[in-house]
C-alpha cells in the first residue's frame, strides 16, 4: 500500500465501472479523497459505490460531466476542486473502444477506413483525445498549486492502450491512433510543465477482462488468451496499482514521461 497517498485529492475520469472503478477502490484503500466521474446522473448504484469507497477508508464524491465537450471538462475540474479544496492527482481514464461501442450501439464503435465519416471521427477524438487534453488543461493551475504547497510533485496519469503500439484491430485504427496521440502528447507536457513539478505518465493496459469482451464467445476469448504469454486476460484489479505507483511521490517522484505496459507480456515495448 502507498502510505503517502493518504489524504491526496484524486480525480479519476470515467470511473463508475471497470478499470476506473477498480482504481478508485484502490485509492480509497490508500486513504485518498477520490472524485468519481461519469456521464450519467447520480443513481442509487453510484450512491452504493460511494458508500463502498468510504468504507474502504477514503473520502469520495461523484461528479457528473460529459467530457466530450470542453465546457464539461472545465466544470468537472471546478466542481472537484470546489468540493475537495484542490487537486493533487489527475487520472484521465475516460474513453476507450468499449465506451464508443456502448455509446454508438452494437459495433458502431468500429469503422473501417472507407466508412469513417465526420461524426465517427469526432466521437472517437472527442472521447479519447479532447477529454484528456481539456481536463488536463483546466487541472494544471490546481496541480501547480498542489506541488508548490506540498513541496512534492503532483501528477497526471492517462490510460493508454496496447493498441497505441500495434495499431489496434480491424475497425479500431482511429481509436488506436487517438491513444498513440495521448502517449505522445504526454511527452510534450513533460517539456512544458516539469518546471512546475508536475509529472506525466501513461498506464497502458493490454487485453483486460472488462465488459468490452463480454459479447465474445469462449472460443474467441481462448484464442486471444493463447496469444498472451501469461495465457489469460488481465484483471482490472491488476491494473489499478500501477496508477497508485505513478501517483506516489515517494515511489515515482523522479519518473515522468514514461509508459508502463500492463499486458502479461502481450507485446514488447
């Protein structure tokens, strides 16, 4: 457990399910103050999640925002910092191919090159690129203030993807490109904001057992698993500690501009 995360104010976008929720639970166990975020309004299910996070040892609150619009990104950061009094760690986890498919219905989240139109392009880029860019933009002043006040580093961690390295499956090229963009722009931000003691790192998962794979047959899942050296899909709880590692100044205070692959050996850097 990362003792220096106790009391840290952590905003995790796209965190009401899957990898984001597993990460929120891990930070709560570390005693952090966690901001959950999702597009949907507050529900009894979200209330139950908040109660669970508090029982794990952290503070928790939910902030509704549509991050495909810059105004939603600005409002999310403002609401979080108003509630918790500042921001120490930003985790850009909103987006992903599974979210695109769910939002579009069926397999609308995949398009071959010849079928991509402006609406599809905008949806993929807004969700995977704009959201991270604009939330980070509005978070910077608060992260700068946090580092100045604490004398340590603050940080931004974004969820990348194995697809950013190997191009993604058929129909997922634009998604893969948006994740490669995210990997790259972090390196640019390192050049701009290291003087402010803000660190930028990427957690890049491989094939993880999330809802995205629920519709696949056992045979398809088995074939995918056989291509992974560890012989199985990763689990969300196995990815979550990577975000905590990067967030800990004691563990990662001199680590910035890096990509941590969490993929069971599925692809070499």
